[in-house]
């Protein structure tokens, strides 16, 4: 009795273990979860049962540089079968930070399975792998990205230039590049200089002959003192690099790959402007300038106006300081200025002219003095402060009302006694009275529009009920919906096969999926039931012609073998045309 009980328990445990081991598994595994911007990531989507309609994630933040490739293994141990299938991708990160690889999906035995999302931490570029078998391996050497800086120890607001050059060895070919990390100029005022045409030039790098091209030129003005960091420029480059192998004609064979290069971070040590001798009116101008204050006229009549131009011209940080503001007597009314800039920014820094134009209107007749203005700047050539002072300007108003205290009115900032303001041709008084007109408007409540909007929602109730019943009837038709879905998928994958007609492996994967989904839609069978004998038996029962059935089965066999054997573009086109013909014939016959 005890022995029988033990056998029963052992058999029960064995059955439970087999049940657990038969559970469908679908998961994603990555080669690493932290990698540099110039490293490659391998991701495997692994399943223990064969499935259909595999859909990879979108791989946002990555670029697919390898795959998809498939690996299938099947073993028998002690009468027990194990099956594993993998879809493999090689990815290149496009940006730094935490990136998420979203879910992949697949259909296995009529059910949809999904992988769990995976978070990947992408850091700055690191030393590259030297192992050719590693997914991180890319062609090395012969390519360098350099940031040339004109001055690493400038004064505050002194211009410096950053020129990015890509050096390429004479035995390496570069097809294309893509900017994956832009330089950041925090605490700098920056201006990019347009490069219309890239010109390849010959030069030296570490004493060796190289070709180089200037990719970017930028003028920078540091806005604070101390150590400032320029974030690097990084590029992803498609490289053709020679190998040690030769073809049958003795020509060197090239290997193509992607290489990430970075100019590296640069530290700029910015010196503060000296405090000794700094003028009180200094507003941050650094360079070499001329300062001009010029009125449009100095004699005018009452009611006329004059323009006062204050301008600074020369070389320096023209856009980064303010012009001095004039102080005029209270008898002169001054309006806010109109600011204008005529500034260009070549590689040497800003140059041109900035100006403020003030409009001034006198209120009384008399002579008025506008005191001279001062403008101070730091001269980089002499490393000293310089101040330019303009002359006083005397404005003569020939006629008009007189002030009760002309001596006070002529003093800048002084006030005058109030007098009645007379209307002139240039200015008119503000109107103190207006005429109001009553408006008659029909009330919305009780109007035709009111009742239309009130009852209109009730008219949609029967339509909503009918639409809901129709949807419920469609949803309840499980078999019909499954057929429609398979039919749509067959058309989708047939279209995908046409797009991939120049890529052998993706073409035959899509073509095989199209054939399987066509059978699922027409014969109401699952992928697991699709044996050759079963397909032949069902198609014969549906009155399909034997020669059409043979063509269909031969085509599915071609899809299996062609992925792993050499195939010409002509054969691929013939298989696609044959698939279209066979599917069309079966549509008519069954």
C-alpha cells in the first residue's frame, strides 16, 4: 500500500512538472543595461513555442544597425522535446539618458504574448571594443573629430571661436554622418556661422597626412567669469575601412560599419574684467568702439520735432550692452527710443553699429541745453578702460508759448509752472464726450435656435442604440472577426513582402506570414494545424485544383529554405509573382 502511494505521488509530481514546463514563455533579454553612446546593444526576443505575427517595438532613441536575424533550436532529451526561437537585433543609441525599449508582441496558439519593457541607461562615449565578434565592435582608427578653440583664457565678453573639424585618413572612406549630440554653450552668447558648402582639404593630424572638412564654426562671448564647460559635439559616421582580406582579383576588401566620434568637452577659463579704473557708467562694452551723439537739427519752431541719434560702432560685443540715455530739460518732451542694429558676426566677432533714435518735441520757446553723454568700454588691445564724452547740444526754439520761469525750464530735469495747453495742428485734445447708441438684440431663450439645440440630442438616441447593437453583433462573431483579422494580416504581409523584395530574409519572412494568414482566414485552422497533409486534405474538400494545391505547398517550402540558402533577385521576384497568382487562384476555387 505504501509503495503504491509513493508511485502515485511521484506520478502526480511528474505530471505537475510537465504542466509547468509546457507553459508558454516569451521574453526579451539585452546584452547590457548600461552602455556608452558609442556602444552597440544586442537584444534577443526569445520564445519556447513557435508563433506568428511577431511585432518588434519601435526602438525609440535607438537605430537598428543589425537584424532582425533568427535562431531556432530544438532538442530531444529522454523523450522530452524543447524548442527555442529568437529574434535578434543590434541597436545603436542615438542620445544619452534613460531610454525604454517597449513591448514586443507575438501570437502563439491563438493568444497574444508581450515582453516586459526594459530600461537602458546610455552614458557618454567610452573606449571602444577591440573584439571583432562583439556587437560593440566598429571599425577603428583613421577618423578624428577636433574642436579648435581660438582662446581658452579670454576676458569676460571677449569673443572666442570654436571650429569643429573632421579628420579622415587617406585609406578610410566616409559615406555619411549624423549629429547625435549637439554642443551646448551654457553661460555663453553664441552665434553659428553658416557653411554653405563643405570643402575637403588636405592637412596634418599628429604628423600624418589626413583629409579634413570644417563642419561647424561658432563665435562665443562668455557671460560670466570662472571655468565654463563647452559640451561636446558627437557624430555617428558610416565608415568603409580596409581589411587584411582580398578578393579573387587581389583587391582589398572593405568592411562597413558605424563609428561614433566625439570632440570631447572643453573647459574655458574666463577672466573677470579688472576693477581698477572701472568707470561708474560702464555697462559691459568690451572691444574697440566709436561713440557719436548727433541731433537732426538744433533750431526749430514750436510744434516741430527733432531726432537725437546715439550710436556706437566698431568691433566688440555690440548686442550685449546698453547705450547711455540722454537727460533733457523738462521743457523738452522726449519719447522712448527706436533701437536699430546693423551688426554682422564673422569669425573674428561682432562688428557694425547699434543706435537709439529719440524723438524730442519742445513745449516752449527758448534755448535748451542737452548735456554731453559719456560712453565707457574695456579696450582689449590695451587692457584698459576708455571713456568717450560727447559735446553739449544747444537746442533753439524760435517761437511758441513762453514759460513763466524760463531759467528753470532750461535746466535738465526741472519742472515748470502749469499753463493751459493750446491745440496745435500736430496734436489734438482727447474727446471728453461721446454719443452712445442703444442696440436691440433678440433674447436667446425661447428662440428657434434655443429649441433646436435643446431637442437635437434626443434625435441621436435611436442612432446610438442601433449602432451599439450592430457593434455587439459584430463583436460576438468571434470566428468571423478572426477570419477578417487573418485576411487583413495576409494582405498586410503580402504588401510588406513587396516592400522587402530587395532584402531576401525579411521578404521570405513576410511572404510566409502572408501565406499562413491566408489559410487561417479561408480554412479556419490555426498555424499549429498547418501540416502538408492537412492543408491538402482541406483544400481538396473545398474543390481546389490539385496543381494549385501543389503550387501553394511548394511555395511555403521555398519560404523555409530560401532564408538560409543563396537566392537571386530573379528567383525572389518569381516567388512573389507566384504567391500572388496562387492566392488569387485559391480565392476563386474555394
